[in-house]
């Protein structure tokens, strides 16, 4: 995929500067976060090419034009097909609900574009398989397809992965992962698209569980091969939002109620390929927990723990030390030798959630320019989708152990 060259005549700058034109579909929460990443990456890191915010797309003309102005996009479109067709777009960034991921991603890849797609990759295994196959065909043409598992880009988690690869924990025995939020505790919270299976695919499982499944497999360096699950929908009807945002007829007065068709909470156990055991909990009904993602990995030689609410830190226990001095200690992941931190602030000056999207943008650009294999790839996204499907199957069959293909 050739990158656009801006000449001195076009820009007034003496040396040619290569740009990667980005087109984004979607402009809400994830659209804002991805915009921050694309807008900032070139100002922080030495980038081989400059991301150019070419166009952003959404169905509401007024809203998408406002988003373009707010986030620095050069143009706005109301049809994603028109965005894909633009000559100034070389990469399509998909930040829409899961029901549209497959159609947009496959069309973009077939049009010769690179693709970044938000997680989970799709709503079904069949859709994810079609996307992974399209990505494989596109790779033969030099295109890149990446899944937006942004928590891989937290420096502390990238560092944890390196420590595990170095053998600091030895053979792994346990992985524990929880992701707890509370924004649905109130039964009068409105029925958003995230509560509709046809749009979201699943509830807490896909929204939060996809992250911790990916992180568990990423940190362990191996896949889950079987799961046993339970899930529950605690509030089965919610008020439909008034106005057009509801997407349902007869809801303008805000009194209508609609069915919640996804899980509020899902818990499951699993086994990794090496035989290590794993446990997972994903819920949007944990009162008092805002964005509590926690992981702990135990091995024969030590343990590592991470808490997203303290995302510049790791807790590490070296079990080879004498028991009189051994114990968990804090590793402050803010040194320039730590992943991504060579370009940021002096030691001790922590980063935040938004920086994961800056790191993601940097990695996507470098992957394209350097011709590296994409990570996390659509194949990685497909593997997570297979785990999610196995979890749903197990929960529907009274927690029966369900194998995960890999």
C-alpha cells in the first residue's frame, strides 16, 4: 500500500513528508479515544510517516461534522462506503457497534485499505472467521489488519508480558482476571445499543470479557482451550431513551421499555494450553466499581499483579528469594527503559487511559511502514471470539465444560 507523498509545492515544506491518511467510521466514545491517539502520536513519537486525519464518518450529518471539528478531522462523511472510496484514506479505523464490523472491515480490505477494528472483532464466530480470511488475503497484498485491544498498550502490561517471557514466573499455574463496572446497577438506566444482542453481540462478556480474555492469553503467551461458565441478566427490561437516539418507534415520550437481550454479568473458569488454570469475571453491575480491571498471574517462581486503576504500577513477587525477605513489591513503570516511555515524561510522571490509544496509533503506523506482522491480528481477534462463543455455549448448557478451538 503506497503512502501519499506531500511535495514542497503542496505543503511549502522542503523535504517530502509521507502521510498515512486515516478514515474513521464512528465518532462517539471510541471515536473520540481513537482520534486522540491519531492526533497525538506524531507529536510524541518519532514516526516513519505522519498520520493524517483525513475523514470521519457517521450517519448524522450535524453530529459527525461537529465531531470532525472537535477532534481535528479534515472532512466528514455520512456513508462509510464513501469514506472507503476516498483517495486520501489509506487506513480505515472502525469504531462502530459490533454488528457492522464485518461488513465495513471486509469492504475496506477488498478496496486495498489497511484496517484497525475495535474489539471484539465481531458479533459471531462466523463473522470473525470471514474477517480473518479477508485479512489473510489482504496480507498477501501488503495490507495490515489489526484489532484494537488497547489495554495491551499499557506500558505496565507490556512490561509484564516481557517479564513472563523472560521466565521470571517460571511455569504458569493460575491466571485470575476480573473487569468490574457499575454503570448498569440502576434498573432505570436506559436501554442503549450495548444492551441489544443484535447490535452488541453480547453484554458484559463481549464489552469487558473480551479485554480480559485477550490480556490473559497475551500475558500467558498461550490460548484458552476450554471453559465452564455462568451468566445472568439481572434487569431484563429498561426504559427506551426518548428521541431518535433510541432507534425504536414510539419511544419519543421516554415511557416505553424494551427487553435487555444480553448478559449483565458472566463468570467462567478455563484451562490454558499448558494446563494452567484461569478464572474470569465480567460485570457491569458491581456497585462502586467504575473501571476495575485486575489481573494476577501465578507461576512456580513468582507472581505478577496489575490493577488498571493504578496503571503505572505492577506488583511482583519473586518466590526464589528467601522467605525472610520475600514479598510483593511495587514496580513503578515510568522509566524510559520501559515500553513506550522513552518518548514521554521524566521518571515518576505517570500516564493515563488515553495514552493507550496513542501507543496503538504508533504501533499501527510502524507495522504498516516496516512490513511487520500485525499484532494483535484479526486471527487473534478470532481466537478471542471463539472463547466468547464457548463461554456463551457453556452458560446455556448449565456450565458444561466446553472446548475452545484454536
